[in-house]
C-alpha cells in the first residue's frame, strides 16, 4: 500500500487545520453586518444607504452581536462591534472615545454641525455624496455638479440625517434660544413602532427589519429628490436674483425673482456667501396671478422685516392705493406693511423703488 511521506502528511494536516480555523472567502453577494434584536432608525437608514451603492446593492444584511462572526463574515459593519475604522469598514459609534461629528469629518462644512454622529451619520459622512448621486441616477438619470452635490449633501444632513443622529444620541433639541436640530420627519418614532410590542408573540423580527428599511428608505429618497430637484433649483433662482440685484436698483436692495420659489432661507445663506448680509430689503416675484413686493425678514422664520412698505399705503386697495401711492395698477398693501401686490411687473417695481426711497419710519 502506498503511503505519503510523513512530512507531507503533516503539511496536509496543517493546511486542513488552517481551512477549518479561517472562514472561507465568500463570493458575491456581499454582506452588511449590524446588531440583532430591537432595531433603531440609525442602523436601518445606514443599511439602506449602503444598499444604494453598487458594491452593496445585492448585499445580505446579517444581524448579530457576535463581534467575531461579524468581523470574519461581513464586508462592512454598522452600529455594532465597538469600533470605528473607515479603512476596515467598521462603523460603530457607541464606544466612549467616539466623538465624531459631521464637521469633524468634513471640516469644510459649518461648525454648527456639532452633533455626535450615529451610525446613520457616520455612513452618510463617508458615503453620502455617492448615495445621493446613485438615488438621482435611479430615479431621474440625473447627475449633480460638484458644487450642487456638496450643497445637497449638507442640506440633506440638515433636513434628515441630523435628526437621526441627535435622537439616537439623546441630544436635547434646545440649549439656549435656538434649536440645535429640527424634527422634520418623526421617522425615528415610526421605525421604533415597527419593533414587536411586548404583547406580540411569534413575530418575525427580521421581516419587520426589512419593512423598516423600506419605510426609512422611501423617506430618504423623497428627501434626496426634494433637495436635488426642487431645493437646488430654488437656490439657483435666488442666486441669479442676488447677482443681478444692482441692475434692478443701484444699491442692490431690491431682488427680482425670474420665477417664484421659496426664497427666504436661500437668501439668508447666500448673503453670507456673498458677504452682503442685511443689504437686500425687498423681493419682487410673480405668484401666478399677480406680482408681489415682500419685505425680507430679519431671519427666515421671523415676522419682522428689514423694510416695510410705507405706513401711508397699509390697508389700502386698488384705486385708492394707486392714487395714494401715485402708481397705477396696484392691488393691495397688507395692513402690517410686510407685503404688497400689483397687477404688473412694472407697477411692482415702482412700488418697491418708492418704498426703498421712502423716509425711515418708526415701526
């Protein structure tokens, strides 16, 4: 009977032992690891975002708290494992030394983004721009310019992700007068309710987790589309009005919007960008039926304006107003003076110019 030499037998045994102790390399699909048990909105959104990327779009989501198994069998791990290491693709935020914020990972964005990141914010910080582009490609076959992509990245964090970070980390909304973040979706509470209640028995929690990903994913996609297809377009219109302001009125205090859009928050941001804070006083736009002249508010949510329409015009309408102002085709001025209306662009422009030149009044 033929026998292998003893040293070859030992070598083969060693090789077999190595195969037993080292998990085999897996082929596609890839695997996303997160914790099992009760799920939370941050890892649900993190998993959805990763599944938008080509390398994880067919990935299995493996839920466990066994760190050894997760690290040996998963391509990327979120919200579990006790470690943050971008090179290894480990994204946990629960360990005490972890204090990363959007600003710390992206120093180019505002220092105001100082909320400690959850797994959603951590994944978004590293992959958010790619996720945004992929969602736009899938939904509208659209790509953003580098500038608009960065704007969208920041705005989606402000609108959506920061809320998840703050709630998951127990950050108080108010510390002083201004809120540190806004709750615009209540998605964390809705995802939380998909977990089985204490009275539910024999519930397939993995199926509930899949349902949570669908709910949270739909919310994120809607937010991306709103920001990238509507919010950015509005910003472009306001930017155009701001850049052309001195052709409307030499001081730049009157803005003429070529198309009506939500403009107050955009104007506040763009004034800082152009270093002209407080200069614009009135904005002219067409609301679809007539022209409007609106005072720029002190802050986007304020009812106080930088400039009011003259008190002598307030509360008047139509012919009476036109006669008092000496401008034909006026429609109304609100009794508080924060807005007025006209039938034509020319009449609205005359109303705005005359208001700017009106002597200062005590309000």
